[in-house]
């Protein structure tokens, strides 16, 4: 009989509204209850890291949250106020410093609400020891990237909600917070996992609601921070995965953009070039990196607005 699974759930907060955090925690409680009903020997621990200028949680908030999670069967709850904005990538790395005793780590955004079945469904494929990451299906906006409908294999797994085999961090390293503040850190980590011989699998039966701001016509409305960091990340990911041709084209596109935020991203990248602080290129034969589309994967469908 295999030993019980020890699952670490962690999320990074940044100015997260109380109502959003409460919704997130309700989902985690439901998922923990169902997992422990299905596999009573599992251990679930919850960790929140806070990158906000001021703590999202006061001392009066922590014990009620701990009680809520313990009542749902979770083993423990920890809250860490970082007192600096480390970004999605750096925040998770800070939490992962003390990951001993974990078999799996659920990386999940606080602006999500996981389905009750999400832990059970994400854990199920892990019976195959070659699978390093299982990814949940996001609603209402799914990622357009394709996946093999028979095996679930996909180019990369989103950091919005994915279960990671804990040993993977020991084998391929943590998230690259030197290159990525937010965006593409999950792409890079997935590609390094695949370079290390692990599979990355999309699990459509594991569902998570990911809150997105949409226009009245259903178009996604990115924030200025999203525009800036996604543009900068697109340059760093192409640099790291040995595609200087894409970097050149992307810089030209950003230079032509009418948005000042894109000019800032291009200038920041050029500053890294001048300072010699670009990531070291890997995967020079393109064995895992996919740059055929903006989704860093073949498209399963495309949004038409």
C-alpha cells in the first residue's frame, strides 16, 4: 500500500479583497473535505504568502481562517506577510523554501474558486511517476493551448491552478524569479520539467473558476500591469529558450505599439541587455519550447471577439 499523500496548498496574495479571499477559502475547504472523504489518510496544509504593501490579514483574521480550514480537515494553516512585492514567481519561491514533508504542491491563484473535485482529479494522474505537473481546466475562459485528448500531455501548465510533484522542485529548481516577475514563470517551469523527463498533463475533469474582467462584449480586459509584465516576459522566455529571432521581432512590435506601457517593457529589456543580466539560453534545439503561437503552444481554439 502506498503511503498517504501530503499536499501543500499555497497561494500568493496582493491587495486581495476580503470577499475574493473568502470565496477562495470556501473552495479550498470544499476540495479538502472531498479529498479527505475519498482518501482519509491524506494530509492537507494551506499556506498564504502576502506581497501587499500592508497585510491583507490582521491578527484577528488568522485564527478564524485557521479554524475554518481545520474544521474542513486541513492539518495546518500558515500566513506569511513578506513586506515586499515579490511577484507571483518570487512569492511562491519564498513559500517553497520550507516545503519539506510535502509530496505535492498545489499552486493556485487567490482569484480562483476551485471545484470540490479539483484535488481528487489533479491527484489521480500522479499514479504515473513520470507526470510532474497536472493542470486544472479554467472557466469561464479556458486556455487556448492544445492537449492530447488521450494522454492529457500539453506544452505547459498554468500557475493559476496546477498540482506539482514536490520532488520536481529538487530536480529542476524553483521558479525563475530572476527573469519572471509574473507571466511565463509557469511556462518556463513546465518546459524545464519536460526537459528533465517529466510529463505535463492537462486534466479537464479538474475545474477551477478563474475570475477575469471582461468587457460588455466578452473581451478580456488586461490591466496595465498585465500588459507590461506579459510583454517583458515574452522577451525573457524567447531569450531563455534560444530564440533571438523572436526577441528581435517582438522588440520591433513593441517599438511600434501605440501603448506607452509597451515602450517601457522594451526599454527594461534593453537595460538587462546592457547590464548583462539576461537569462542563460537553454533548449537550443527547441525540443520542448513552442513559439508557433502567442499561447506558447499549438492552439486548440482561438478567441473571436
